[in-house]
C-alpha cells in the first residue's frame, strides 16, 4: 500500500482505511516535537482538504479549528482507554458527543442496492467530523477499533495500530517510547 500524503512520515504502525483517517487526525498533534497541524488556519485547511475532511473554498475559522482540536483530544482519550489506560471521563467525552449531536448522517442507496451512510449537509467542518465518527463506528463494529491505541508514554500519546497477537502492544514504537519508559521504571526501582 502506498501511504497517502496526509499520513505522517512518522507513522510506523498505520491502521487500515478508513480508520487510518481517525489515526492521522489524532496524530496531527505531535507531542514529541510539539507541532500541531490544526493550529494555523492555512496549514490546517491544507491538511484537512488532503485528508478529505474539508471541502470549501475558504480556510477553516479559528473557532472551527478549536472544535476540531477538542474532538481530537476526545478521541485520544478513547484511544488511551483502548491501550489499557483509564476509561474516558464525562469531560473527555464532551467534544465527541457534541460532534455526534451536530452530525447529520445521510443514507444513500447505490446502483446495486447497497445502503451506505454518508456525511449529510452540515457545512464543511460538520461533514468532515461526521466522516470521522462514521469511521469510528465502522471500526467498532468490525473489531478493529480496539487495536487503535494511544501510546502508553504519557508524554507521547501518539495513536498507533496494534497488530500484535493478543493486542498486547502498548507503545507507538518500542525503540523509542517503550525503552524510554522501561529505563525510567528501572531507574525508579534502583533508587
Ligand atoms: Zn510513544
């Protein structure tokens, strides 16, 4: 599979499509170098357009990016729970519940009679966020959702897709995060 241009070059453990969309959305924030693709309207518009989450002749407004970033952290909290961390709090769920409330999914029947759910007309941001919610729903139904996890390193929290047998993976990358945490625990035990 060739990697789509909107997927980070740091993506060592990519999810299958369309869950890759959710993973890449969460990874627009990179804790390692402190970069955030959803901060600057022009840059955010470029990334969201490339990912098919934005379809408008204008860049997103700062208020719209605020909503997108809050949804991103809400999803990240779900991925922390998928990784064996604490369950999301009501506060964690607020943004994703608000996005669900604003979503207007639409049903469509194809030429072969296949029924599909699409994002309805709720403005460019609403449509994009609905696509993310639908990808989450599909993944929850086919079981792939549990494999999308936030890294166990609290300073990292990078979203990775756990293909390990038994779904026991905890780190975005064993060589960096996994060893960093193990060394820290070792030092703590020696003290
Ligand atoms: Zn990590």
